[in-house]
């Protein structure tokens, strides 16, 4: 409707509406620019988390690299803030199995780096206490202060060097196992499609054993294991719309290395394969995990087998020689329920493990 304007003589005259200067082309251009900006922000976040960088990603840095202000990022692109802060899984921002696999692998590598750095720091703190105790027990109060200081410093340097070296070797070993399990992802251009479409989800039993040996608390061990499995279960949703997804469950009996199984497993070229370490032993526990797998996914269970108790014991000592498993966990693994197709599985594979494998 036209607006009316009051004139001095009391009559009203119509005022023409002011046309909007924005054309349809302008609006489309603005929408396209905003979409491009969103993609730029996505690329910045994903690039950070796949680069192996250990420092935190800051909002102000993302805004600067995206060419916008911090306020604009807050106002127009606030949905990205949880991803920038690391509170949401950055894998949700990428499309395609290969890209998701790359992000998942780098996140696992980053977590391993952080885990071993924390372990190194803890060992050094404990070593400081041991050094002080050793010095106090060996340095006589009658010794000359200068001699005592020199010898204690020499002892400290030697022990610190040995401790750092041992922890670094352990860390490198863990990373090498991880690299072996995920090498197909970094070499994807040179490998077949079956290897590129393979995503590995591990449960860090070794780290749980380290914590258990310090606390001797079996409840903490079980709770931590369950928490890692819940995290894996929550990742199924992102593959729900993909065709031909195959979930390969490795029924861990602690007699073979999951990293070797995962790296050697060859999947069909038509499948997206999710290989999962499953350290569960009762029918109830396994069924509770399987029920969270989408019904359209193919599900197979691979069970390692070693007939002799003495062989299983020797194998566990070999694999877990630095930090032993809880005895109750070993008993549960040896007395695990025999799997059945009635559990909702499409395939059950049992394979023999060689000693030392």
C-alpha cells in the first residue's frame, strides 16, 4: 500500500514506495559467497586437525585466515565454534570415506602423541623422586658438599637420560604400530580401493594396563574400556547413509596383535570396511555392542584361536610384557562365550594364531 503524507492544508497525498536496490543476482552472489566462506572455514579446521599440529586452534586465527572479523565468525558461523574448540568430531565436516579415514587416523596419531607425552612427564616426575631417594640413601652427611653435589648431578643426568630414552623407544614402538595399521590411508593413491576404504578403530588396552598397574582398580579398567567402546559406537551414525558398509569385529582374546590383524585384512573393493577391536567376552556384552550397529551393515566376527593354555600364557607375556593384563580380564578372555550366528552376525571367522605372531 502507498503511504500518505500530511500536507499543510490538511489533505493527504500518496508517497511512492522506495524500490529495493538489491537485485536477485546480488542476493544469489551473496549466498554463493557465504557458502564459499563456510567451505573455507571447514577447510581451515580440517587442515589443522590433519596436520598433526598439537597447539589449539583459536577462533581469532580462523577468522583472520578466513578473511572475516572475529565478531562475524561469532554471528554468522557460530556452528563451527564447537569444532574449532575440539568439542565436536571434526570428521563430521568432511565428505567421503577416504577423507574421513584420513581425519580419523590423524586424530588417533595426535591422541597417541599426547598420551605418550603425558606418560613421559609422569615418568620424569617419578624419576625425580627416585633420584632424591637414592641420593639421600647413598650420600653421607659427612661428605664434602661439593663432592655430593657433583655426584648427585651426575647420577641425575644419567638416570634422566636413560629414562627419556626408554620412554621414547616405547612411544616410537606404539607409533610404529599405529603407522602400520593406518599406512594404507597415507598411501591411498598407490593402493587399491579396498585398502583405501578401510577405517580402523582401536581400544587402547595397553594404556589401560599401564593405569591398572598403578592403581590395581579393576572397576576403573572396565569403565575406561567401556567408555572407549561407547565412543566407537557413536561413530556408526556417520556411515549410516553409505552403501555396502562392512563392520569387522576383532574378538580380542589378548593372544594376537590387533594392529597386525587390521593391517593385513583385505576387504572387498565395493565395501567400506570398519575394523573394530572388541575386547568383550560374554554374549550379553557383545549383543549390547552389536545392537548399536545399523541393521543394513554387514557384520562379521573374527576370533583368534590358540589351543594350548601354555601357549596363550606365553603369548600374553610376549605382547604385554611391560604392563600385564588384570588376571580377571585374562580369565574372562579364556572363558569367553562361543559366538553364534543368532547374535545378529552375518559371518564368524576363527583363525589360528602362531606363537610370537
